[in-house]
C-alpha cells in the first residue's frame, strides 16, 4: 500500500499547521494582484538567473521575485512593487532568505546578503 510522503497542511483536528499560516505569499493579498504578477514578470525578465546564486558563481534559473528589504518593512503598496527592491531569485535562495528573516536575521542591502553567501559558500568549499 502506498503511503503519503511529506507534510499535510492540516492536523487531525482540522486546524492548520503553524508553518503554513505565516507565509507572506499566502497571507499578503498583494501577491495575488495583477500588478504583482506584472512586476514579478518584469523582474524575472530583467534577472533571468538567480542573483544570489550568481554571487557565488553558480548559474541557476530565477523563478521568484525576491524583496531585498522584506515586505514587512515596507510602508506603502507602491514600496511593495518597487523593482529596485526586487531581484530574480531561485526558490531555494528565496526560501533560505525567508528562513533567516524568520529567525530575526536581516540583511539591509543586496551586497550584505551576497557577502554573507560568498563567505558561507567559501567555508563549504574549504571543508570538502
């Protein structure tokens, strides 16, 4: 008999798991607007490769538009769509940045995050 792998988004009592409730993409209605989809498409056209991976010398297709300064720090709807605060990112890098933000670790600029990634990537290479 086949068994289900991975997580379910609901517990046995019908309540949602916490990990699925706080996601910006799910909770922020701006991600579901036509303006966001147009902005995302423009960013992915401008940055077809993940800028975070490229900073480590790796070419990966960009699939997400990633806010450099998190959406929680933006003050207006126009800031949300500001393309100067968005870069093309692969899903992995976007998720990694979100997990750091959830832990309270923030990077104010694109350069700060790229420097962090390079140091981390260099340590990973020197260990092997």
